[in-house]
């Protein structure tokens, strides 16, 4: 058992030293991305005030809103329209290239686009988090490095718990490795912090890192489906034809009758908080709505509704509960990585786990450096003894 523990220890140490810098970078950027969605929404809309004309006033019909956007920005082709249950929230109109216009839902006045500075900041942080800041064709190499670091980090988390486990399950021994101690410094402090943070952050950090591996590798994502007893879905082809709802700048979207469909979508889920519609480019094409009862990052509270354009009858309704077990697991893991699946509390816990990961790397590297320095000092002392003899 001692030999096995020693092997695990050296593998743990080697993995930490090898991937420590990359893991530290991903952990720090993970902390910065904790409340990305909320901060972007606040920055986008903080200067856009929606004033309802009167109590109980209804917003403009969907086709009217889109027509006014078209009049205001004739060079911009709307691909999506999103409305919110909160009457004071501006409507969002998605444009090609990830741009967003914000619109007064009662007057159709176009406020403008979102905060370019805040969005650029988070894009930069995301680039470092996923691809080590690489762009273009270099992203494949960056993704390979972060993927490998995630795999090593998963091993570090699991092996760290094994190494952490006290040899004697007494209250005294447990407190020594599971609680912060005062009045210590140097190696003892680093060791205490490393063990304590590792213990308290074990579960959230394991979920964050495991989901990162699933996101990083196709084989890991496919494994989720296979564990659920399902065949993995086919991978989407890149560079294919334009998807439904994507408008060319010179194409006139088919807007007639959209309000009737929107009203039907609102009745699908009485407690909806936001509804997003893909703008159809054909009067005959079905219209797709994404209905969200959560805060935007909770897949278990979302569903996709497809309505017949002519009759407003339901063609397909796909809530989270209708997904296969594999698809539910994969979707849960995607948003468990950011903690969003459990709302603001989950995001906070994921952010703390990322901060804990950064501290684990720092203390782990510090302990490794102290060990190396001690080994070199002993080696120098032995060499000196040989020379003296």
C-alpha cells in the first residue's frame, strides 16, 4: 500500500508540475468568467431605458418590431427576436456575426448595439480560457493543450483526494487536513492550504473539470451517450449551407402573421421569462421558438417549440424532459461547467471552485519547489561530504 501511495504521489506531483501553468491560467480566467452573462446583459442595457406608455400597455406585434428594425437598419438582417416577460426589459434582435440590437418593445425604437468594450473583454478572456489566446488555425493547437491540461487536472483532483485521505480517521487528524490553521508559514502553511482547499472544493471542482474534459474531447462527449446506453449523435458538418432563420442583408424576411404564432408560443409555458424566435425566411417554413423559464443558463427550464406557419398548430415541442438520458446528461454537463445549471448560486460555487483550483496550483507548485530545493541542498551536502573525505 505504501508503494502504491508513493506511485500515486509522484504521478500527482508530475502532473501538477507539467500542467500547472496552464491549469492556473484556466482557473484564473474561469473566475473572471463566473458572471459573464449577467455582466454583459447589464453592460448592454444599462443605458437603455424602456418606458411603458401606460399601465397595461401591450408591446408592438412581433412583425411590427422586426419591420421597424428593418427600417432603422436596412443593412442588417435580423436572425432572431427575443422578448422578455419583464416589461421593463428591451427586446433583443440577433444579427449575423453575433451582433445584437436592443429595441424598445413598445415603440420599436432601436436603442443600439451592446457594449462593445465589455463583450470584447470577455471574448478575450474566453480565448485564453479555451485556446490560450490563440486565433485562427492556431486554435486547434491551443485547444489540444487545454484539453490535455483538463485531463491531467481531473487526475490531479481524484488522486489528490486519495492522497488527502487521513491515515487515521480521528477528529484530530481530520481537522489537520480539512481546516485552515493559524500561526503557520512556509511549507506547513502551503501544505495546510493545499489540503483544506482540496477537501472543500473537491465535489464542485470535480464536476467543473470533468465537464471540461467532456467539452474538450469528442470521445469524452460520446462516452456520455454510451454510458446512458445510446449511440452518440452525428457530429455537425462545418461550412455547410445557411441554417434556418439566417437572413441575407438583401433578403426580406417573411413577417406576416408572426404575432399570432408568438401568442401561441406564450401559452405553451405560462411562467416563461424569455422567448426567442428564429426569424423565418419563407412564408411556408415552420417557425421555431426557444422558450426559457429560467435565467438563460438552465437547460432543464428550456424547451423548443416548432409551429406550423399557416395553422399555428404545434409541429414539435421539445422540453428538457423529452430529451434522451444521454442528451440530458450532456446538456447538464455543459452548464454544470459554469454552474449555470443551478442558477446564480451554482455560478458562484463554480467561480469559487475555479479560485480554489488556482490556489491549489499555487500551493502545489510552491510545495514542489520547496521539495526540489530541499533535494538539491541534500545533494550538495552529500557531494561536499565526499569531497571532504
